[in-house]
C-alpha cells in the first residue's frame, strides 16, 4: 500500500531522473551527467528507480496543493502556529519565487514532501536559500545596469561617468563579490545561465586565468544549450 509520502517521493524521483536524463548509457533520453549518475547508483537503487523512468507520475493540484502559492508567514501567526507550519509555508513561498532555472522545477517537485516531512524541509532549506540569494544578486545586477544606462543618457561629451550615490553603493557591493565564486555557486545550484554569465565576466577581467577555467566554461555552455533545447 502506497502512503502519500511514498507517492510524493516517487513523483520527485521520476521528475529528477527526467530533468537530468538519469538513464543507462546509450539510452535516447540520457545525458552525460545523467549516465554518470546512473553508473554511481548501486544495483539495488537502480532496480528501485528503473520503473520510475517510464512512469506517468504527475503532481496533483487537487490533493497535495503543490501548485498553491503559500504566504511567507510570521512565526506564531494563524498560518504558522507550529514550527512545521511556519517552515513549510515559508519554504514553499521561497520555492514559488524561483524562476527560469531547473532548480525551480526540482524544488517545485519537492513541495509535496516539504509539506509532510520536516526533516527533509530542514535539509533542503540551505540549498533553497542559496538559490534565493543568487536571484537577489541577479536582480540587483540588472537594476544597476538599467540605472547606469538611465544616468548615462543624461551625460554629454566624453566626460568620465560618475554614478549617483545610490548606484555607486550598489555597484561597490556587487564588485566585492568574486565572479568566479558566484559562477561555481550558481552551477552547483543548477543555475547554469548565471554560472556562464559570471564565469565569462571573470575571464574577461582576468584573461590570464582562461586556461584554469576553460573546462568549467565549456561545461556551463553545454548545460545552457541543453536547457534551451528542452
């Protein structure tokens, strides 16, 4: 007999294997990283996962409320009277804010489990927070670019650009964060487009480091292209 928790775990496993192409080497739907992940699994785990590779599991919007946008609660309020309620609502609200990258798809598939399993919710929280921090930095970077363009339009001649105090503070903050570190954090969080953007910016500013980061650059480009194809 399947419990709701085991069903949710099956849905998550099916979704993860699909997104990352975790299949036997030579399978039409496999990917290089997916085939490597498959080979690292024990024979017992392969037997357990194999039926999920062709399953038709889908997240139900009626029973597990995975598609319901939950509020970001204050602990002790009506929607967060217990630690579990607070953690679930807050974490799921963070997942709803993730956009555009595969991490959003993976964590969205985790929402039914987060609602029922506090241990899993605590385990996944650091990864979700890292994704949110990357999203905030990306938002600040885009805002700074737009602000700079707007301020530059009002300048005439070839005088050196002097940003406003507000823009200068944001730019100074962003410049203090090493682009290569942001690239690797983004990659580990499955945010491949930002990873590629940050590593390209780092190589542009540090051309002598290109050989050291060439492999990472090529792998990031590969994942970005695959995400576009999908």
